[in-house]
C-alpha cells in the first residue's frame, strides 16, 4: 500500500503544539452487547457510580441486534472495572469481555484540529509507516488521540514528533533565545 506524501502538502496556519503520551491505560472490550436503548448508559453509569473515569469509547454498528463496545480507563482502575463488568456481563447476557492492561494513548495537541483536513491522516500515516497499529481513535477541536500498545508508545512519540517537525520548532526557540541573549 502506498501512503500519501504529506511532506508535499503544507498545512499553513495549523500548529501542532506538542505530543502527549499516557502509558497507564487499559482497554476493555465487551462483545455481544444487546443493541437496545439505554444499554450504554447503564454500563457507563455503573462505572461512573464507582468513580471510574472512562476515556475513549468506540461502539460498533449493530449486527444481529448485538454490538461491541470498547473503552479505555486508567490502568489503576482495572481491578475494580473487571468486577463491575463481570457483574454487568451476567445481567445483560454479554457474550465476552476482554481486558488489555498494556495500552497507551498518544495524542497530538494544537489549535484548530477539526478545521484542517489532513492532520489526522498525517498522524495515522506516520504511525502506520512505523508499523504501529491503532486500536482506537478520539478527536476534539484541540486534540487527536490514538490508543496503541504500550510497548509502541515511545516510538509513536518519536515518529509523530518527526512527522510534524516539532523538533524544528524547539530548535527555532533555542535559536531565538540565543539571538536575544
């Protein structure tokens, strides 16, 4: 597969201010969740009642009146989350729940993420070129985040830093500082 060359497509007016990495994430995936109104509210309400903060959430399109819901939490909450989810599994007749404690979230932050086409594509392409698989994606006006395997975290930061030329900005700051002294 040929990846697009984003080096030839400047993104004037767009500033990626930095890259953030959280290596303390866990991913929970519930398969065979009944596709009925209120189910997601019930699941996440049970977690909220135990003060478990849910970060990224993906729900699949329903197939045969069932879907899959995946979400991330802080790894420190995994034990409590397992207890809650196993109880929910019995009450809702969920087919299978899996837990992955070795996740990380890598994010780019900056202004105007949603108003600049190609920013997400550039991030995803550089991760793909580095052989880093994306498990989940979340976007907002100021941030694009990807859940990846924890072992790929540092590598992801490096390739994103390089793709968005964040090291050049730091060198420019250092150069400006030297000139002003």
